[in-house]
């Protein structure tokens, strides 16, 4: 180290000593390429820091790693300059500067190479800046906005409910054959629904709570993700007409057991077990006592088991599961014809089949209407039956007043039922009651945070309300929860079109995994970009491939392009075909170009969607506490 320092000092004296013929220090720094190395180091370090600032948060790297990168780069700056001063690259390799004869020095050639490297690094920095600004920054901003909004909602929920929040996890099937999961799930779900009726208790919905069934996570981690203070878990072991149920209530913050119990009862007394567990939870959480729902009509345990099985297979979401659910509901009704729960469940499955194209629309909605009406004849307070009739009125009958009447009744009967609140949100939005729709959607997502459907409905409410940034953020949440969720990319694209960013819209719509939705969005995006030939080609493909079933979306594309005659032509087809998109037409931003057309209001009046008709619809929604 001493020899190296002496050599550097001697070299410096040779170049900066007294005398008119000696070179200035600046000139020597330049000759040895020290200044170029400094510029290259600064440019390279800036680029590394920018990339690290983008990549490290994406992989959830600890904060100390980012700081370490900054410290290492800062420490390395001075050694790099000393190295450039003391050493020189020659044709024979790296040598100390004082060992190189000035006559054979190749520092000018090295300097030119460094200039090219500096230019390359600056070019990379410029490319990174463009990519970050136009591609990464919007997604990062949306994610930060949604995270801030989620944090705000979590804080508000904590302030409103304190420690009075709970998730009911799926009970474990302890049967010898491990074939009684439907009974375990049914017990947990009915407990959840019973606790959800307590206004001062925030209960996480089935979809979110049950989503952790196969995850090997500790209770505190599940509670953190669901933002609850308590967790109720248990197990079910049926055998020979009897059942053993164990349950325990856990304080998630300390991971300590607050209460536990085991119940050995005949299977027909399962309802009493539910009531006892719910009462114990109320007592331990120091909540106001509540009355368990009355069951004036005893239910045959065989029919009840079949109803639980039917719901279990229906929730699998497959065509086979739906058909099997119908068979099980029918078996339950053969045993217990007056079981309102079986009739309501049957109505739900028939309606879902019709909506998904698994049964002819007229047949499916007809059967659903008949089953829902039978459920209400037996039990007028059966809220899910009203929801089914509301969906039929909204999507099939194009009867917004009827839809509002049924959904309003369902909300009055079950104001804290997350599924009912969630399903009501888009219908309320189509009536133009944006604040109510958004409040319903936010309530649903606060209690069902990992269910993409709830975030999808909330995003739709934001979209028709013109709050495009929030709509995009909510649809991005949908994609984080379910990357293959059909229509989410396309709808983000339409929101970007509406907010004036057609280039980003086209990029988003091209990512849509479902062909039908992607085709429906491309004509709009191309037209927004000022590419009429591409828009024409995309619209021609949409009509060719989906003309029989997507009349509403084709009408929307023509309307956005300003082709009013073709838009009204396809709207008429949508009416004849009972297109499920029609409830949205009055408020859909894509139809904005038609609003001054003299045919617009008469068309809306025909389907009950004119402004004065929507304003006259009575919908008294008692908003649940957030």
C-alpha cells in the first residue's frame, strides 16, 4: 500500500509540479480518463438504483436491501476514481500508470471506448425512463392507490368495530371416510350466517373465509389477511345418526384460545348445536344477546343433509356440479316438499344455468321463477329467493322496477348478508343510484376481501359513476385475486378509453384471456386510437363470431364509433334476444354519442330505462353499517 501511494504521489508531482511546461491537474485527470470514469459511474449507479427501486418492491425484498445498494454504490465511487488515476489499460493488459511510457499510451483510444459506453448507458437510462413512465408507473400508481384505499378501509373498520370481528373457517371433516365435507361446510356456513345477523359484529363472508381451506397458514396469518381479530374453527364427525362437533374461538392477535367445546348430539339436533356455538361466541366477545332465528317448521335431517350436499356441489361452479345440485335438491324435496331452502337453492341453480348458457334461457329462467315463488309461498322471508327473482327481472324481463322491488325486499330481510349486498350493488348502479351502489360494493368487499366477484361489481359501480381511476384500481384487484378473470382486462381497457388513454387501453384489451370479451373491446380501442381500418376489421370479426349472442356489445361498438343507425339496429336485436347487457344501457359510457339522438329517449322508455322512469323507481335501502 505504501509503494502504491508513493507511486501515485510521485506521479501526481510529475504532472502538477511547478514549471510552465507541467500539465494542469484537470488536464491530467482528463488524460487519464478519470472524468470519464466518474461520469460512467454516476450514470451507471443512477440506472442501477432506478431498476432496484422498481424490482426490489416487486419481489417483497426487505427495505435494508435497498439501503445497502445505495451505500455500496456510494462507497464505491472514490475507489473507482483512484483506480482510474493509478492504473491504465494497455495492449498488454492492466498496468500502473507510472509504468507506462507516454509515447505508447493508448489512453485516447480507451477514452473513446468509454465515451461509447457512457452513451450506451445513457441510452439505456432513457429507455428505462420511458418504460417506467408509460408502462410501469401507471400500474404502480394504481396499486399504491388501491393499497392506500384498502389501508384506509381497514383503519375505518377497526375504528368502527374495534375487536368485534370474526372469520368462521371451514370446519374439518373428521368422518372415517372423509366424505362428509358438505356437512362440515354447511355447519360452518350456517354459523357464519347466524353471526352475520348481529349488527355490531363484522363477519367475513364464506368465500373469503373458506378460501384458506387448503393453505397451511397459522390462524394469526389468516386473521391478518382477512383483517379480523377473532377466528372460529372446528370439526365435525358424524357416525350412525349422531354427530360430534368441536369448536374453538381464537384471539388471533395472541393466538390464544378464548373458548372451546365439544357437542355429541343426534344429527336432527344439529340446529341446536349451531345456536349454542353462536351464543357462546356472543358471550365471549361481549356482544349484545341476540335471538336465534326461529325454526317453526322442523326439517327432516335427511332432507337437510341433501340440501347441504347440493349447495356444496353447486359452489364448485362446474356444469356437472350444477346438474348434480339440481338432482340433490329434488331428492330433498321428495322427502320434504315444504323445504323453502331447497326450493330457493333450486331457483338459484336454474337461474345460474340460464345465465351461463347451460340451459335454454326461457326454460332456465322459467324454472327458476317457479322455484323461487314456491320458496316464498312457504317462507315469505326467504331472501335468496327474492334475489333470484330480482336477477330474472333485471336480466331477462328488462324490468328495472321489478328488480328494485325484489332486491329491496332481500336487503330488508337480510341487510348484512354479504352475497345479497354484493349482488344488489350492480343492479342499484344501473338505476343511477351511484352512491348507494358504491356503498354496497365497499361493504361487500370489506367482508369478502378475497372474492374477485365483489371487487368486480364495485369496479362496475365506479365505472358507470365516471370514477375511472377507482374502477381501474378495483379491476386490478380482481386480476390480482384471479388472473384469468374473464372481462377484467377488457373493462380496464374501456375505462382507459373513457379516461382518454386509448394506447394503454389497446394494450390492456389485448391481454384479455377470454376471446369473446377481447373481440368486444378491440373495435372501441382501435377507433379511439384513430385507426378506422383496424376498428372495421375488429368489428367485422365480432359480428361474424358473436353476432347471435352479443348484440348489446356490438351496438355499443357502433354507438361509440358514432354510427347511430347501426347502433339502434343492434339494440333492437338485443331487446328481441333479451340480451343480459341491456340493464346497463342507460348509463354505459359507450352509448354517450346516442344521448342527443331523437330515438334515444323513446328507446329507453320502451325498456323502462328513461331518466324519469329510473327516478320514479322506489328503492329504500337501509345501508348496513360499514
